[in-house]
C-alpha cells in the first residue's frame, strides 16, 4: 500500500466537542484534509513543540523523546495506519542500529512525537477516502502552528512588553494554554504593525 505524506495544517478547538481540539492534517500532494479530534493535553503537547516553546521541565512527550535519544532510537516516521469505528490508529516507525522497530501509539501522541522528532507523518488512501475531507481553497494559507483564537478584550489592555513578561510567567507556571493565547495576541499585534 502506498503511503501518503501529510503535514499539520492547523490545530484548533473542536467545533463538535467543546472540551477537545482538532488537529487537521493535509496531503502534501493533494487537497484532502484529515481532521482528528484530540484531547487538550495532546493539543498542548503538539502546540508547545510546534511553537518551539521551552518549558522549565520536560513534558511527557519530551521525556519519551529524550529516552529514545538516550538509547539511540530514532523515530523515522509516523504512520496513521488504521481507522476502526471512528478511532484512528498509528505507529511510530523507529530505527535502532539498522533494525526497524514499530511502536503502537495513539494518533495524537504519535503526532506530538513526530513534531519533536521532525519526521514525516503518513497515512494510506483508504483512510483519507473514509475520513478525509476536501476543503475549498481560501485566502488564508495553512499555518505551521496553533490556529489563532480571538482573545476578545482579555489582553487588549496590556502593552507588548507587559504581554512578553506575562508570557514568561505563565510558561514558568507551565500554563501552556494561556501562553498560546498570549503568544497569539503578541503575534497579532506584530502583524498589525508591519
């Protein structure tokens, strides 16, 4: 079966499930998108790695990646290899001393690991045929990060310097969800001033 390479298009709150998020993967050579509902912890783990944030202590996915590195195990790719009853299945394809090792994984964890390992994510045509969607092209291009949320008036009253200091404080407190919102506000202002 031919593998189809995917990239992370966006990460946002799930429209259908209020306490969850959705990561949308898109074909590199095509227009199909694969939306996958994930939990807030996994969304946070993906966002932290994509935004290259450095938490004071390693998150679980960072710990696992550090452990693999310590034992000279390299994640070569992630494969979303099955879809049963609406649940996606994935595998980490690893290499150790020339030997291929496959590790079963939840798809959200596999994506979080792929971002950390900077390795490709693949799936198969039957999964895209079953769960993929074709989205109309819009003016907004895919982003390599968390989809920006509207912060309302929450951070409007602060200067960029105050927001930067606040960002450092919430990162120190490991409040990555709030950190992402503050970062989005800072980025929005920088884009506006360009």
